[in-house]
């Protein structure tokens, strides 16, 4: 039985993780590097072991081995092979194994890189990452075992267990339940791995932070510089996961939107918010030696939210206290998050003395103050999202009635804060460190301000009457203008001093200052996303109608003509039935396209999916989102359609691409920076010689 | 105080008020954020009620956005595909998971509710395409408001059917 091999590999990996924790701590205590080296070897061994474990699950899925409960739950014979492979993360138990595997890959990477440089910290980095690793492997083994098989007891009952119960005979289901159709979309295949990579990645900076607190390494900023790229990588994956999740929702869920403030979405968004606050506020620590305690708080919070997020995204139990209590993995998760939070904060408090700020804030108008405001806003949004997500639980616990808050709550509370953040994004980078002169700032800002006001007036004159939209677009324009002007001024200055052509100057400017201009690119991406959010939020139009053959409906200047209907029976070996309507799309008397909205019906699971037919109208400035929502089998031969017109929604995806490119630029290794991080340079830095 | 060591003389005089400015500014922002959250909850929070609880609330609930769940009575479903007007009646079912578990699962509770002539009933009106899952003994979760005439006007309609797979599975965690 190949799955048994996987089971024992997982058991061995668990033993390695536990051993690594013990050996690294013992080695650090007794100052015996040989134990730490041994712990390191144990960490390195976990990756191949868990790789083997994951491969056995994949093999069982591909071979439709319905002796395994997990295979029955997440696949069936009709599924194509590549979907069977992705079913590894299609269910709770498999995805926890997948999480553990990604964690082991990150830990493996940490062990191989720059061991010498961080020799002091490493024992504790091993301990923290391996406690996390052991927790997840433990969940896999003891609470959510993907290797569990069905057994028939002598009484005739069927049970699932990893090891055969006494007297039981193996039981094999005839067919599997199949993967949830929602999870068969390409976006959903890539989305969970990205999200998990982001989640897992934040364990690395957290582990270094805790190690720094334990060793006294917190007195310098070395741990921040060491983990900067790890943090950026985690953040990149998390951002990518969120973007792909949004795109998936848009393409598959068929409600016309990309973000619904669902608890599961919020759970992934929360660590992104605190992680983003962390990325910003460590810059103050690097530059001015301030906010040391705060940065520790942020990375601790991010780690705890990552664990909490994994739990919520995996089980979806936030809607009710009872669901939480019923979930098998609820209690261990709760204990682990609680222990991590309490333990980390206690450790932090015991080290407060050494974390005093080296500097104080000098002026309200300073880069430091702008960063503080940035952090305040990120925390405000985090608090609002957290409160909204957990409100049903609190209300049920304390009042007995379940009270929920929906998208209107989140839009109302976070909307103004996001707007303030985007505005700050435009001003902040222009403000000087320590103390800025209002006059100098005014010189940089008057033109963008004037252009934003001009845009606002223009929008009002054009008939845009929604204040939120006018303000939103004006702020986006302002921030785009200030950010672009930074590129312009930098490139011009370089051009003047070096005589290079403008484009060469621009690309060298970015290449030589990757962190700074990568950051600005990310900001531009955010501005584009903001434009898309404002446009699609305030100006979405929707309409629905039932049409007979040849009849038409008209929405926002577009005419939809219902032309035909056909049903495509499943291909041999498949269970997917497609019902497809043919709809002609016209504007101004011209045929633009033929749209095929459809309903997918999965016979095996009796589940349906309504993916939209999409068309980019007005040169892609607005998305036409057409759904086939119902039809009469006989008689009328009519079909019902729902149409959404989503203006500017494509800016979100475009912004996402710019955002990711910017992150790559910021994270790309910079030889000059690497040199700075040699042990000698580090010592000089610590001694204040640089 | 490290800052006094190199701050210009005028700043020493203004020192405390300089710190105070940060605290005041910070407090104003924190207060604004808390205000946003509190008022946001007050204005957008929705009660999640059973039909019994909705009827017990009386006139105070009329016109307020609430969520209600109930068991769909199949015979009552009427749908006009031309106008997309959908009406149906739901019977009261409990919201409590413990009670549902005691009564033998959601499917059982829903089946009992539609049979029980004494269960409180609620007429629902919805404009939109008829969902496939709207059928006898399904659980409907509706967001909307109660009208003066006692009809519930839903603007959002979610349906849950206890699937046969969950029950058919031999003892298996149902989190999948």
C-alpha cells in the first residue's frame, strides 16, 4: 500500500521536527554546536520525507485508490489527471499536509542560506520553525489524517482510520465524491498554493524575530536585514494569492464581483494587512532605530493571524461558535495560536529594556510621522476587518443572538481608511526624514494637488454625482502624479549628471535603487487597483430578464439578443454537462461579439456552476459579465439572463501585475546591498562605524 | 531624553507640547477609526433570525434589514419567468445546531418543519431568477425586510440542501 509509505514518512518527519526543536535548544544552552548542526540535518531531512508523503497521496489520487477516505472525498474516476493531482490541496486533510510540505521547503531554504552569518540566531530559528512544523505535521497525523483508510468492522460498520482496527477488513468505496466544481478552475488551482506560500513564508521573519529576542540579537537590526527578502517573498506570494483569489471569484462564482468580505477572504487579508504594516515600519527601524517594540508586535501578530487564517480558510468555521467547537482541528488550533501569542508577548515584555528607541520623533511633518500614520491606518483596517469577521461569534457568545455584518459594514468602515492610505502613499515618500519643510513639500505637491482638483471638477461637470467616486478618483490621480513625478525627477537628475538618454537613465535609476523604485512601482499598482475598485464599486450596473428566442434586452447601451441554446453531454468518462446559450452582443447597431454564458452541471456530485461570459467593452474599460441563470425546458423555450456592467474592473488585474512586478524589483538581490551584509560590514554597522 | 541633547534651544521650550501634538493627533485618528467601526456596526448589523423570532419581534422589525432562515414548502413555490417574480412560503426551523443535532440532522429538521401544521410560516417574495436548489424541504436563507403586510421581501436568497453525500459517508469528518 503506497499510502502507508507516506504515512510512515510523515511519522518520521514529525520525529525529525520534534528532535530538531530539542537538539537545537539543547545545543544552544550547552553551547555545543554539534547538537545544533544535528538539528539542522534533521530540518533538512524533513523536506524529502514530506515530499515523499505528498507524492504518495498524489499517486493514490491519480490511481483512484478509494480505500483512502481522502481520495473518496476529493476525487472521482471522471476527473482528469491534473485535477486529481491538485486535489492534494482540495480538502482539509490534504491541504494541511501540503502546508507542512511548503513549510519544510522554506525551512530547508533557511538552513542552506547564510548559516555562518546568523550562527547565533540559528538554534532558535530552528526551534521556532520546527515547533510550527511539528504542530502542522501533528495535525496531519492525529487530527486530520489524509492517509486514513476505510475499514469494515466485524459489526459491519465502516470506519476510517490510519491503522487497521482490530478484526477489521479493508473497505473500498466504489466511486469517489469528486472535487468540488468550484475548485476545478485554474485560478483556484494556483490560488491556494500561493496563499499558503505566503502564510508559510511569514514564519521565517517571525522565527528570526523570536530568535533575536531570545539571544540579544534584538539589540541590532541584523534580523530585519536578514529576513527582509524572506518577508518580501512571503508578502509577494500572499499578495498573489489574494489577487488570484479575487480573479477566481470573478470568473467562477457568478455574482459579478471579485471580493465579498467573506470570512475566508478576510482571514487571508488580515495577515496581509499586518504584514504590509510591518514591511513599512521596519524601514523606520532600519533608518532611525525607532519602533523596535512595535515591529516585534507586528510580526508576532502577523504570525498569529497566519495560523488563524490557515485554520479559517481550511475549515470555514467562523459563522458559528458551534461549528468551531465541532471542528476536530478547532481546539488544537486555538491552543496553538493562544500559546504563540501569549508566549511571544511575554518574551517581548521581558526584553523591553533593550528595545528602547534610539531616537525620538522630531516633527509632525516628517517621514517618521507619515510612517506612523500609515501603521495606524493599517491597524485600523485590521481591527475593522477582524471585528467584522468575528462579530457573529462574539454576538452569539455574549447575547445569544447571531448578528452578522456584511459588505456594507466593511465598505463603510474601511473605505475612508483605504482612501486615506492611498493619499498618504502619494505624500509620504516626498516628506523628508526627521523634519520636513512645509515650503519644500508644497513645491513638490502643488501641481499634483491642482491636477487632482481639476480632475474632480471635471468629473462633477461630466455628471459624476457620487461624492465617494469623485474623491476616490481625485486621490488616485494625485498619488499617481506624485509617484510618477518621483520617477521623472530622479531620471532627469541622472540624465543631467551622466548625459544618458532618458530611458537609460530611468532604467538605471530603478536598477540602482531597487528597494525605493520597486516600492514606488508597487504604489502605482495600488493606485491602479484603487481606480478599479472605485469604478466597479460605484458604477456597477446590473439587470436581468427572461428572453424568448430572438428577443433582446438592453443594458447601458448594449443590446443582448438571445439566439440559441444547446446542451453538451459529458465526454466519455466525464460527468460534466454544459448548457450553453448563444447571445449576440450589439452596440450602436453593430455586432460586437457572440457570447456563450453557460451552466456547468457535474452529474456525479449534482453540483452546478455558473461561469460568466465576459467581454471587454469600450476598449476594455468596462467588463460585460453575462450569466445564464435559468431556462425553460419546454414550451416557452426561453432563458433567463443576468448582466453586470463592471466599469474599470480591468484596472484591478492590470494593477495587480504592476504590483507584483514592483515587488519583484524590490526583492531582486542587489550586489551592493549584499556586500553591506557581510559579517565584517555587520560588525562595523553594529559599532556605528558606517 | 536623547532628543534634548542635540535639539535647538527653541525646541526645548516647545518639547512637551511637541510630544503632546503626536498624542493628540494619534488619539483623534484612533477615535475616528473606533467611531467608524461602532457606527458601522450600528447601522449595518443584521440579525440572523428564525421565522418565530422574526414574528415575535413585532412591528419594530418592519423595514429593517434582517436575515431569516426557514424550510421551503414545495407546493407554495410560484414563479413567473417573464417578470422574474418568485414567491414561496417557508416554515420555521431552529437556528440552534444543538437542537438540529438532537433532532437527527438538518434534513430531518427541515422535513419535520414543512409537515408540521403548527410551525410558524412566512411568505417570501423575491425578484430574480429561480435558483435550482429552491425545492421542497430546502433551507432558504433570505436577506431582506418584513413588509407591513407580513410578506418578507428578500433581496438575497441562499439555499442549502443537506446533500446525500455527507450522510452516505461512513463516519467521516465533513469539513471537506
